[in-house]
């Protein structure tokens, strides 16, 4: 049951991150037919500006789910990040959508910052939780 909860939470987090990605792109405007360079520039900013909110989304999700042990934190981080990476890959690759942007998306360096910060959220949550339990000297 805990694995089902972990996967369902992962899907909810992915939805929240996609909402954040949409919100951070609003100030940049909408170009209906961007060139590859414009697309890469837009994705660079999108992933960069969505990285910190993605960290806090996974951080607070770990706090809400009360993930306490380090192995569980690593498991949740790996599963949630893996789900997100697979979904980004599938959405960028699927020909049904009409855009094969896999090389553009995964060629953008800030997507790896986004993945890393998303992965670190539950781990940092555990560190913060442990340091809060230590008695003040």
C-alpha cells in the first residue's frame, strides 16, 4: 500500500510541477512557431525558474507524507524523479503530439538542475527534520 501511495503522490507532484512550468513561462509570451534556438532559450529559462519550486514541492511532499528514514527518502526521491524523467521523455518523444523535441529538451542543461533539485527535496527534508529534533545545547 505504501508503494501505491508513493506512486500516486509522484503523479500528483508531476502535475504540480507541470503547472509551475506553465506559470513560469507566462511572462515570456507565446510564440506559436519558435525556431530551435528560441525553443532552447525558452526551455532553458523554463527549467531554470521551475527548479526551485520543484525542490520545494518534493520537499514539502516528503514532509506531508512523513518520510522519516533515509532509505525511504532515497526510494521516494528515486521513484518520483524517475517517474518525472520518464514522463518528460515520453511527452517529448511521442509522435502523436507532433513534436519530436527529445534532443532539444534533454540538450538543455537546466533540465538536469530541475531533476537534481527535485531529487534532493525529500533528502533535504529528512536532514531538516533530524536537525530540528536535536536538543539545543
